[in-house]
């Protein structure tokens, strides 16, 4: 395999991972589980300090297996029942008894959660106490990237974090572009990319769970009922919206099933996967073609998102759905140029969608960006594209740079305002 393609595969392996629950509260759960593993017995008290963005994305989302919302329950149950070796699936094996004990810790005032000032977007610091022993765990740059541990004031582990080691720097030093991603996805040996089919399996199961049971706003189930009642038709577009939104419903509603995440986000993993899977079914594509399309979607989303901070005021489902639209064009037999048109079209359509935290309404934003992907795909396959209009440039690479500039330079104040509103 070409060295460049090996780098692409390393990027995918680094940031396309199974994750149980929204990754921001799971970050706190993981840090607490790591801290608890350093103590002789379970912690008696826990304090959690997180960055503003991690705080924002934890305020309204259910923690899987608990039926409860927020960082406090995530940290407490992570300490009591979390598996410190399971990464983003740290809470996969928690029990109702452990949830009850975690809630008792919170009720007794032994769990505190605070925002802290830091330049790092993904940051979580946990201090846990048991008797005379005190441990601390610091995570920075990635949801499970532990950079420091202490025991009774003594440093027991430290890790120097370079830009390339953080989620934000995953594409640093790599020769990568939409053209390069397209060539890799369409030409690499199928055996080398079969692993991406796990995304289809995991996120399809999550969609089925969201359609079968009541989670959040039930966006997917509402579309399903509307189809059954004759208000909507059971067609290609509506079925994509239904299945994709249903997976997000379950994800945000605390379902005890993992999502295949993308760049630290389960919702974005869903948005990168299910529209592509549904398009593959429509065109009766082989597993090989589906794998190639999923590589295109997931890696394309990662590449575009690498141009701005990993947590921000910008809803990342927009650019994720742009990459999904690119893959949908490929499955329909479209050209590379038409795939680029699809990206441009989504960027033109919904790049103004803001992120105001992880919560049940994320399913509506997933539906919105996915709907944009469907429309963008339909336009692109007819060789219709938005170009040289507003922030959308003449070519796709220039547009991607514009999006990065918009988020990095133009939306920092927006992010602060959103967090202040939510915290008031």
C-alpha cells in the first residue's frame, strides 16, 4: 500500500471508533474510571473540571444505561462501574445497582462539576479521593487521551501532547485532499478497507433501536408514522431521513448501543454512515462498493473538519453530510467532479447551523443536514453545483478552507455567547 494511503488508514483508525453515549460526558466517565482504577477501593468523592465546550456538549444529553443527564452522573457511574480499559465504551457493562450508587454519591454532595478556563477544546480533569489517597487524571486533546496521572501529589504518568497527537491535528503532516481521498477510496485494495463496514453494522442497529423504542423527540419514529399515515411517501429520500434521524434519537436518548463515531462524534458518525448505507441499498451496491463509499464519507468528513477546532459553535453534521453526499454520488455512478459538486451544494445549503450542545434536538439537526445531503446529491448527479457564491468558492478545496476560516475566526464569539446563554 502507498505510504500516503497508509497515513489515510491511520487517520481512520484513530478517529473512527465505536462509542457508547455522547463522547463529551463519556470523556468524564472515562477519566473517572481511570482515576478509580488507581485507588484501592471505589472513590468516596469526585470533582470534575472541564472545558467550556465539553461542558456545553454534556448539559442536555442522556448518559447510556443511566436514564439520567449530565456530567455528574457520567463521572460518578464511570468511577463506580466503568471499565478503564474500554475507551469510549467505558460504560458498556454498568448495572442498575451501580447507577443507584452513583446517584447516591451525587445526592450526598460528593460529586462536583465545574467549568475551567483552558485553551484546549477537549479537556477534562478529575480528582478522586478514597480515605487518605487522592488521585488526579487529566485528559486533553482527545476524549480518551490521558496526558497526566498523579497519586497523592506524585506524578505517576505523563504524556507530551503534540499537535498531531490531538484530534484537531490528526491530518497534520499528511498530504491529503478531496482528490486524494477519492483516489484512495476507489483504488485501494478492498481487503484493506473492509473494516469500515463495521460502521454500517453498528449504526444500522442503532437506527433500528431508535425506530423500535421511544427516545428523545422521536424524530425518526415520527417520520415513520407520517409515512404509515399517508402524510409522507415511503421513498428514497424519506427513508434516508427516517433511518438516520432514528439512530440519532437513540444515540441522544441514552440507548445502550454503541455508535461508530467520526472525529469524536457519534451523531457525525451516524450522518457519515446511514445515508450512504441507504443509498447503497437503493442501488443494490456490493459490500465492496459500500466500503469504498463509506471510506469516502468518513475520511472526507475528517479532512474537512480538520480545518477548524474539534468543538465549536459550528454543527459538524453540515460538513459530515457534505462528505456523505460525495459518497452518495459515487454509489450512483457519478463522476469525481459531480462528487465535488455535492460537497459544494451542502456547504452552500446549511453551513450556518450552530451547535448549542449535545441533546435530543441533535436528531433534528442530523435530519436537516442529511436532507441537505440528499438534495445536494440529486443536484450534483445532474451536474448542478453552487460555485463562487458567498463562502462557497469556485473549487471544493477553496470552499473547505473558507469553512475553516469561518469557524475558527468568525464563530469564536458565537460559541462564547451560546455557552453563556446555556449556563445562565
